[in-house]
C-alpha cells in the first residue's frame, strides 16, 4: 500500500489535489480539513489510503496521520464507504467528529449529508469505545520521555506486528527499558522483550 506521497502540489481543488512526485501526477481525494491545511503550500506530504474497487483504485490523502486513522475507523463501520467518510471529515474536523461520537451525539452526526439516524447510531456503537480508549491512551504520560518514546513506540509496533497482545508487549518493553536505561538498540529491545513476553 502507498503510505504517503511527498511532492509538488500541481493542482488543488477542495475535493482533490494532484501531487507531482518525480514527474508522476497522483490524483488524491481529500477532505476540506486537509484542503485548508495544504492549499497555501507548494510542496506537500499527504498520508494516504488506497481504496480498491472492482472498477477503480482510488487514493485518499490526509494532512495528518490522525485524520487518516479516523478515516480508516469510519470506513470499518458497516454502511460507510470512503466517499461518505471523506464527507464526514469535510463537515467536521477530526476532533469535532471524535467528540460527537464519544458523546453519542447522533444529532450532530445526522447533520452531515448522507448520514441518517441508523448510520449515526451504528457509527457511535462501533467507534465510541475505540475512540474513548485512544484518547485515554494519548492522555497517559508514557514511561520515559525524549528518544525513549520513539524507541518504545517502534518496539511496541514491531511486537504487535509479530502477534503479541498489546498489554503483554507494553509490560515487556517497559521492563527491558527500565533495566537497560538509554543504551539499547531497537533490535535488542525487541529481542529482549520477546524473551520476556
């Protein structure tokens, strides 16, 4: 999958942009939220999601990884496709949308074109707990500051990819980091965490 595109903004519209990446023009659908972030820039980077249908491969772009994550959560809800998710992210910014879902504000969701009562309820039921958990995790202080944060995050990502449960991975990484201090490489951290798990 294409994770991001970085290049010159060759064309911009409120609904899509064309990014020139080394002479290749990528047509990328965007939300108004992303448009307002990139409209005055010449060189941009967009985080992307590739939607594959029988008749087309469609790229969606986002100015932040957080917006892309929310988009991916929205399309995981039955009845919400990529186009509807982009409309939702155009009507409200990511924080407003998350707040509406977490606070079970179906009326706010229904004010979005194409979102009826049943769909609004489905979005709330499917995503409320996930978003609450995410915002809780983001607000928690991490064990260590500075370069450790990145190291810890990368190690956790690797361990989760290898199939370890999140709680086990976090405990194991934190134990290894406490013992080793600042003198451990990512590779060693992952290896030792796997042994401890």
